[in-house]
C-alpha cells in the first residue's frame, strides 16, 4: 500500500549526468555541479551518476566532440577538430548497455547542450551555421528505450513550472513502481487511477477521460497490456504542464466535496482564495493549504487519498512558486 509516509521515507532512484553532481568528468577536467540538485533534490533522490563519454573510454581530459550533419544529412557525433573520429555507434551502444539499471529509474536529469547527454536543442554543426535541433546520442537512446521515463535538463529546473512538473512526474513514477512491485491487479490499477484523477485533470482533461475508460475496460486477461498503455498515457499526460485554469477547475471540483460541511464564512473564504489564485495573486500552495485545513475538520475518504493534495514532500516548496 502506497501512503504519504513510505513515499517520503524512500529516496527515489534517479539517473543523472555525472558532471551535474560535481564529478570532474568533463572534456576539460571540470564539472558542472548544480546546487539545487546537490543540496535540495539529493535529500529525496538517490542519484545514479553516469558519464557516457568516460564510459566509452574517451578519458579525462579529452578532445571535445559535437553533433555533425554529414554530406549524407546524417547526424553523427564526431571530434570537433577531426570529423573523421566518429563516436556515434559507441555512444548508442553505451545507451543500450545501460538498459538494466535504466529500467529501475524513476527519472533522469541530463546535462543540457551536450552532444551525448543533451535532451533537446543540442547544436548540430555543418558547413554553414549550427542549428539547435539535436538530441545527445546517449540521451536519445535513453528516451527511446524508456518513453515514459520523466527526463529533464538541469537548465530547465530553474523554471518553477518545469521544475514542479518534473518532480511531480518523478514522484508519480515512483508510486507506479511501488504499485507494480506490489503485485498489480485490476483493483490496484483502478485505485492508482482514482488517487491520481485530480492530478490528471490538472494536466490534461482528455487524457484523464481516456485513461479512465482504459481502466474501466481492463480485465485480468488484458491487465499486462493495459497497464503498459496506461503508464505511457499517464506519463505523457503529466508531461503537459498543469495550467492555472486547470488547477482552478480542480480546486472548484474539490470545493464541491465541502458543500454541506462549511459554513457560509468558510465558503466565502475558500471562493475568494481560489479566485485570487485564478487571478495570479496567490500561489497554488494557498488554496491547497486552506483546503487541507478544511478537510482536516471535515474528512473525506476520496480527497484524503488523492495525491493531488500532497503530490510530493511539502518541504520542496514547489507549490509556493506556481
Ligand atoms: S554532459 Fe554527459 S558526457 Fe558530458 S561530462 Fe557530463 S556526464 Fe559526461
């Protein structure tokens, strides 16, 4: 059974480009230690550092490499000073060779702009001008092998909405791991969906409905196949950032569960708080805190189990900035 206590006690396995943890593995012998990752996320995530370039034997220091569009329009990962040195296949094979430990991860933080680790917008060079439209070779393998895996770059973690979105997905992925390691059944899949309904509503209403239909028609016989489809659809939906408008819909939906229990002053306070959040005058944490306060006085079984009310440890303070 997944609950708030065991969710917060366990450090979650998350892969990471080694240089972001301060390891001196870059081509110039330096690192790109990231303070938020090392000081804050490290408390919750059990980081698994990995440097593909060192693993394929390029050494430290080493000559830099980059993505190159060759005369056949193929994208290759080659030496900056010598394009005949081609590391593409070695990096691809390196990505595949990590499959067994990759499949145990609930997320991955990649180093931006790297021809090996970059998640998106990596420069592709040619004879004219570099274009920011590439993906690091190792990162590409990782994301192709595990399309549901929450992946983010350290540069984007500086954005409050993207940071919250990534961490939300990692915690959700971890709850999925706990669910599937604990013998998945039609009933437990249904419960997982029920507890994530409000989160899904805040990200993508269409996926919320489609995933609900998938769960409703799942049988013992189709469970294995349907659970794979569910995970893909679920993580794809969560990847869409939750909008303020969707959050307002969810908050008003939750408010409905207090219709008969609140007196008129409390109702007005709640309506005003949600409205001020809608106008951008308050962060999400304020209506959530008020709702949690009211539900402590007037408990509701469905809401108390919903992960929307406490998707990750509050000490991360992610809802204070969105
Ligand atoms: S970006 Fe990736 S390949 Fe480059 S130093 Fe960091 S971990 Fe190694």
